[in-house]
């Protein structure tokens, strides 16, 4: 019994000694997430986007995140030589949740395309879509 208590104490002490990193680096933060209503689109389609964790700063380690002002961020389309064409603006609420409805460009070519949203300061999310022929 005494040996079990000593082993348990050693394990608890090891966990407490290792602790958590307090560097506040971006690697410790939950990254912004972006999802689309469909993964295959055609030119002219409407695309609904939703997202989470579009916050400035890192507040996922148990502390309360300060409420931020509602804001917006550009929704960008990249495909082939066409880099960062703005499709519209995404609304971001005080909890960091994002919503947007954009239209796939009429001249979108068949193949893969990337949609991205960036709030700045490292808060960026992107997703890859397939444009149907």
C-alpha cells in the first residue's frame, strides 16, 4: 500500500512539475475554423460560409476571453494565377463566430480553388473547394 502511495505521489508530482507552457505562442491557440455549405461548386453558385475562433489573441487556456467588437473580414478566392480576389465580407460577431454568403466567380475554372478569411494577427482560415466542369 505504501509503495502505491509513493508511486501515485511521484506521478502527481511529475504532472505538476511539467505544467503547461505559458509562452502564449500561436502554436498553443485553437486555430480559426472555416466551413462551407458545399465542397463542390459551379461558377455563379452561392456559397454559405461559417467559422469559429475568429478572435484576436489566444484565449483557449481557461481564462475568459475579453469580448471584442463585432467586425468583418474579407473573403478571398484564389485559383491558379488568380490570387486573393475578394468575393465579399464575412461578418464576425463578439464570440468570434463568422458568417458569410458569397458567389463563386463566373469565370472560375474547373479544378481546385481556395477560399480564405483573415482577421489579421495570425487569425486566418482557408478551405479548398472543387469547381465542377
